[in-house]
C-alpha cells in the first residue's frame, strides 16, 4: 500500500520569484486598463468643453447673425409651447409674420404714448367710489361702430393706427356713424413724428388739434412714406368737400381703475406695451409672458376696448392689435392683467374729437388770428403805468 494513495497529486510548488512575476504582470494589465479608461474620460470631457467653448464664441462673435437668422414663426417651438399642460394661451402661425425674422420684427416697436409728462389727467364726474363692472366689452355695447382690424404692414405706425382707431371709435360712439380716419396722411405729412420709423401718440393728437383728421377714403393706407405737398391741407379736395375731425383735447388715464373709468365713460383708449417674442405667434387664450421668451427694445401701441375674467378668476384686458385679422383672436388678444411685464395698464390716453367743415375751420382760424392780433396790440402809456401800479403823475412835495 502506498502512503499517499488517498491524496490528489499536486504540482511542484511555485517559487517566490514566480509569484512576484505574476503579480507584476497583473499590475501592468490593470494599469493599462486604467490608462485606457482615463484616456477615454479625458477625450469625452475635452470634446464637451470644446463644444461649449465653440458655442459661446459663436454667440459672442456672431450675435447679429444668429438673431437675424431666427424666424418669427418656428413651428417646432410652437408645438413645444402648445404641449405644455399649464399654458394659458396657444401659439400658431399667422400671415402677418410669414418669412419674417426676429431682426425684421424688432423694427416695428419704436412707438410710445408721449415724449412729455405734461399730459392732463382724465377727469370723470364719478367719484372714486364708482362701481366698476367685473366685465365690459365696448364692442358689445356699440356693435355698429366695430371696424375691421387694421393691418399696419411693414411700417412702425402702431402709434398712428391705435390713436386714430381710438378717435374713430369715440366719434362713432357719440354720432352712431362708423368711420375710419386716414393714417396715411400722417405718415406722409406729419414731420413731428418719424413716419414709418415710429412716433408718439400725443404728437398724433397735436396734429389733430392743428390740422384735423380726414376720412380714410380721402387717402387710403399703403404703409409707405409718400410725398406731402406744401399746400396739401388747403388744396386737398376731399378735405374741402367733407367733414374732417379736429382734436379738442386728450388726457392721461393712470392705472387699471383709471383706464376702466375712461373706457366706460368715453370709449376705447390707446395704451403702450412691451412686446416679447412669444407675443408674435399668439393665437388664442389669455396671453402672459413665458419664461423662455425675451423682449424687444421699444414699445408697441394698441387699443384697449374692455376687460373680463376667466374661469379661475384672473382678470384680463381685451386688446385690439394692428396686425390684421389673421393674427390672434381675429386680430384681438386677451392679456392677463396681473402680468405687469408688458406695462399695458400703467397708462393710457383718451381723446375728444369734434367734426368740422372747412367753413367752420376757416372761421375758427380767423377768430384765433383776431385774438392773437388783439393780444399783440401795444397798450397806451397811461394804461401801462396803471398796470404797473405806478402813479401817472405825482404831486411835488411842499
């Protein structure tokens, strides 16, 4: 019997040198794997950093090119917005901004209510305790006065369009006769503003004080700057043969309550608003600025015709725009009243307009000239002394 028959056969025991070599080889393999992993890591990180740097440099070095190439109507962006469950309004395409870039659009927003703070406040007979209804829509109260929504085209003339729209609405409210006034005459002839490069509502109304507004059919709108001859106002056949409309005065309504009171009493008002990129593709619902939009420099002038509340109790303004009936809700937009980023209800302007014939115009001009001449006549010496509280003759002292 063999002594080790129950044991498995074993190989020759490894020496210490063999064990050390195996350990070294294993360490080399692990080191190579680690080096490869680190190389891959650095490649990925380097590529990411390179992309970021390139993107930043592109934006910094080419901001105008990037902005100019962005289309107003981006259907993919519209789909993203409309897919948000908490959105209060929907976006959509419209014919007004078809093929426009954001760079094109920014030229429209060079308008403002006034270049002066010296505007008299709107006064109403009602006191501050007047009850203002929860909703009011001027279009429903005076349906026969509602005109088709204006399309200003590629001309920054919202300051004229909204101003004349307010004046025409108020003329109709008092006369029950709808009318549209000529914006083109002011684009051609009013040099106090900047024609198709923007302007001020108060300057439009100052023109109305001096010259008056003519009906639209006298000089239809084309949205480009035309010639205005020196004797245009006196020789214009339409002005001579028709009633035209002179501004008696205009006033400033402040804050939402003041604006509502002015609309209730006298009709729509002209207001200015800051425009954000998401406003350009508004389709329906209650508009409010979204977080991913950015604003244009300058402002846009619109017409406020009323207000209402949505189901959750949030109030909104009913606003008429000037981008045609294909934009928004048949040319209108409902703007969330609590969204103060637009500045819509900070201030608004109302106007009083009176119809004139040329005979009345010339009679008023003649009367004004007579008054000016009377004021310019020199006073007598004695009368002047009396006015100055200086005695005409003084007794010598004894």
